[in-house]
C-alpha cells in the first residue's frame, strides 16, 4: 500500500515534540489558573492576604518551574547536565557572595561614618574591646572606603607611633570613645 503522505514521516520527529511542548504549556497555564481559583476561595474564608500572596507566588514558581524542566527534557536537554549547571552556578554565586560580603560591609560602614560622624578626621578615638579592657587608641589620620587609619601616640623617645588600619565595620561592632581636644 502506498503511503498517503511520504513527507510526513520526516516531519513527524519534529512536530511531535512541538505539540508536547505546547501541551505542557497549556497544562501549566490551567494548573496555575486552578491554583489562583483555590487561593481566591481561601481568601473568602478569612485566610490572611499575606498567606494568599505567598501561596500564589509559590504555586506559580513550582508549576512554571516544573513546566520549564519538562520542556527542556522534551527538547533534549539532559536533566543531569541541567542539574550540574544549576549547582555549579549556585556554588559560584555563594562563594562570590561571601567573598564580597566583608568588602561591601566596610564600604557601607564608611558611608555611615561619613554621614553620622561618630568621629572626624584628626579626632582622638579609642575602639573598646569591652567595658573593662582597653582597646585600640590613636588619632584618626585617614578614612577611606575600607579602613580608618589611626596614628598611635608618640613613643617616649619622641618618635611617631605606629599606624593601625581598622576595618570600618569594626566601628559599628564595638564601642568607640571619642576624646575632645583640649584647649
């Protein structure tokens, strides 16, 4: 028997996944619509609106996330390759976040130092460890985005004392004593 559409066999391998993807999208849209209807009904029974908002967002994330994974599987993306890419990206993002965290913290604290002015350039300050123990003490000679530089007092032979670079975030973790100039 002669085939009715000889060209159809060639296109069948291409058309079937397209219809499967469209079916996945349609089912996801219907499921999301059903989830919204359920949330609306729950709202009529005195469920707090914050809970409903979280429920809508969570259902959308789960439904559309599952649909995306199914679509990627239908077009030939390996689940193991997708999982490896996702976990690799998450690991790099976590490492980058922790690497940048202290720098961003110090930059933000320098902005706070400039705006709130707990001390100024050339003030004498002391960063206290706790109520009983003396801390780092000196004259503020520089304030930059990461560090505040303190010049310690002169030594007995008249030589200038060493300088200390203190991370700006430390000033918001410890008590700071500010000495007023005399005179």
